C-alpha cells in the first residue's frame, strides 16, 4: 500500500512539476506575445499619427514654392496663363490673391525695415510683462492665418509670449482640420476657441480677453505679419504707465503680390463723417522720431493694453454690433477717462488690406441691415462721447438721428464712475490741427459754380465720365453760378475741387486727371486758383504744381507745366469769394 502510494506520489509530483513548468512556459509565452502585440499596436499608432500629420501638412502647406515672397519681396514668378487665371479668380472671391498666398511659406522672412536706432534699443526681458495675443477671425483664408501665427512665433521672444488666443467668430468656411493642424504646428502656444455663431468683432475680442492669462493684452487681426523686434518697444511704455495703450506702425502687405511695404508714422483721427483719417505728426514729434508719439485715435485692430485697464474701461461697449466705430469708442474712452495712446515707430506690423475695389457681395437685404448696424454703432458712440459735438456729426449724416440706439445707461454710468473728461478736452489737447482742417463751423467756400474754359468759352468741366474715371467737357449752361449738378464745382475749405461726392485728382506723372471720391486729405486732390493768371493749379508744394489744361479735341482735361501765356490753362469760376481767396494759403504748407 505504502509503496503503491509512494509510486503514486511520484506520479503526482511529476504531474505537478510538469504542470508548473508548463504554466511557466505558457506564462512567458503569453507575456512575450502581449509585449509583441503591444509594440505592434504602438508602431501602428505612431505611423497612423505620422500619416495624419503629413496629411494635414499636405492639406495646408504642400503648395508652397520655396523662397517665393521671401524678405517681403513681391511674390513674382513666370506664372502660366492658367495660374494667372486662378489668381484673378481668387482675387474676385476674397479681395486678395489667396491662390498666391497658399504658395508663399508661412515662415517667409521679412526685411528688417526699422529705423537703425530701434535696432540698438535693448530691453531686459525679465522686467517686461508677458502678453496674451488675442486674435479673432471670421472665415479667414487658412494660409493667411498660418502666416500670422508663424510670424508671431518666429519673431516674438518666447519669454514674452504667454499664449495666442485665437477666437473663431462663427466661421462658416474654414477647414475643420485647421484646428488639428494648429495643434501640431503650434502645440500649446495657440489656444483655439470656437464660437458657434458669429457675435461680431467686439464681442469676440472681449471673449478672447476674458480667457487671457497675461497682464498685457495685444489685439491683432488674423491677416498680419509681425516683424523683428515688434513686441518689446510696444509693451515697454505700458510698464512705465499701466493706463497707456500702444499701437505699432502699420505697414502694408500688398493684396496682389504680398509685397511688404513700409507704412508711415501718423496721428489717427476721425472726421465729422466718422471716417478714420491720418494727420501728419506735429513738428516736435517728427523731430523726435523714432520716439513714440501721441496717437489720438487708433486705426482699428492692432494695439496693446493692460488687461486690467481694458476691463476697467468695460472692454468695448457691449451695445456695439458686428463692426464700426469700435476703435473710436475705445480710443475716446482711453483718452477721456485717464489714459493715453502712443504710436510706437520702432514696432512694425504688416497688415493685409483687401483690394479697395473689392466689395463683399451682399444680398441687398444684408447690405441694408449691415448699414443699419453701423449707423446704430455710430450714433451710440456719438451720444455717449461727443457731447454737443454730436450735432456736427448729425449735420453731415442726418440719417443717424432716426436710428434707435438701445440703452446707454451702462455707458453713461461708466463715464461718470471714471470721471471721464468732456470731448472738448480731447479736441483742445490733441486736435488743434484737426480743427484747422475740419472746423466745427465750416467756413464758406473759396469759389463755386461752373468751371468755364476761356480758350473754348462754350465748354465747361463736367464730372460725368468721358473716358473711364475721367471727367469730360460739356456745353456751358446759361446759369454759371447755380448750374445743374454735374457741372457744379466748388473749391472747398479742404482746398479740393469738389462736385457732389467726387473730387478732381491727379494720379500719375503724366498728369492725367480723374474724378474720385473726395478723401479730404489734400495730397493728390489739392487745388488752388491763381486769380492773376486765371489758372487752376494742382499741387500743394511749390515745386510740384501743374496747371489744368483743356484738351478740346479729346473733350477732356489734363495737367501740364504752368505757363501763363497758354490760353488753354485759363479758366473762369461761376462765382469767386475774393475775400476768402486772399486767405487761401493761410496755415497751408507750401514747401
Ligand atoms: C521668365 O520668362 C522670360 C521670357 O520667357 C525669361 O526671359 C525669364 O528669364 C524668365 N524668368 C524666370 C525667373 O524664369
Ligand atoms: C496700475 O498700477 C497701480 C499701482 O500698482 C495699481 O494700483 C492700479 O490698480 C493699476 N491700474 C491699472 C489700470 O492697471
Ligand atoms: C500766379 O501766376 C503768375 C503768373 O504766372 C505768377 O507770377 C504768380 O506767382 C502766381 N501766383 C501764385 C499765388 O502762385
């Protein structure tokens, strides 16, 4: 029995041994299998990820032509006829050459066009505040947006760039894969925030600002390129005074060939029709360049401001919709409620403007409702900030007086709470030269009525087009003082020759004359009368003046070198105010 058991025991032990060994082998085997499996899955994940990344890259960057547009040069190649056609089509679609944009690297280099003393300035990065850049966009072309972001990453000290907050304001035609691509290209630098329905520029910006973590906010448009050293000089003044807001010089990115062109320092303002205008620097400011100078009104999208100051001011007026007058509102608020705006010439940012002849094709109804929104914005800003001067605006734009503006309680309470100064203070402090050009009480005109040629006395200047864009000559009417509108010209206080909404301007070296919307900025629309020689003279500076000359055969006019013996240069106005004409050159620079 014992032996039986013993023998049996041996068998059991053997069995046990075999089982254990088998289990171990099986265990090791499965372990290995698992490991193999795991590594197999991880290779397939990596390669899938790599594939996705390269797919995204192909989607957004594969068309890039090396070196095209580098250094900000015009992007030119020997394009084929088909390619030119594609460009023209993209231009008609969005108002700039988006076909070409897709072929220019988002990492392209730019020529450093700063004043040489700007390059010598040194900043201690540890002392400067870091910034949150806030960019909002609606249906932006992806290649343009990518260039904006790449330029920011490449030309901003990483220590100063806390984050880029990118707010998609309800875009309808942006590739859904863009967000993934931004994630892999910019990792954590870009925080993409999507609003499902469009709320308009101001609300989208405030939303972005609310997400910001840094103490200084920099607002930019989604179609810009920042340049070498743009940020340090822009934020240094805010460190000095936390209620200072700064703006860069805005350079131009050409809508047709993406050339990067130098912009000029200027002082922004608005005229009595709420158009943004640029005034020249004051003498002492021009001498001190490139030191920062006061900028009465910012040019819209691009500025830096302390986050607390921005929110102390209530951000943008929440009652403003879509766009229009928001930069006037914020600028006035900053100045009148205890802050200031400086333009910083050492900081340069390029801005892509659309073709000025491009108009988004609204349906009639959309256009009407957009006009209404803008008018409403205008009236809100005027009611809250212009005091009695709003009447001046309403005189020029009477349709504003019938617009409903909604409640202004909050804005008026803010004005009271921050002890904001009256608009007159703004004009007195910052607008002396503005008031010379755009007086509150408009002086009477220098001359008006027909402009009759003394060489061919039957012919008068007619604003209706002869050749495209150019005025023609028509038979003079009986009444020379109050003729019908196409023949009525006025030499205005702006020193322009105006007929209805258009003014006479010289566009090129040959001296050809066109009719174009009056811009009120003198320049190529500056005209004077020489009452002695009866010449109508184009040009403000003595050295560049030319005289209006009739071309009877061509039934048009041109300008040529002034020659008082040339009868074709003699003209007669229906009515001249001789007293006013004696003061024509007062306060006007001639050299
Ligand atoms: C473009 O084409 C012209 C004429 O065919 C040629 O002379 C020129 O060298 C070409 N330029 C470039 C950059 O290829
Ligand atoms: C500016 O700085 C002072 C002093 O640190 C502080 O009391 C004030 O709240 C700041 N104001 C703004 C608008 O940032
Ligand atoms: C007007 O023309 C005469 C003759 O050419 C010239 O001597 C005179 O300087 C001109 N006047 C002005 C104000 O330009």
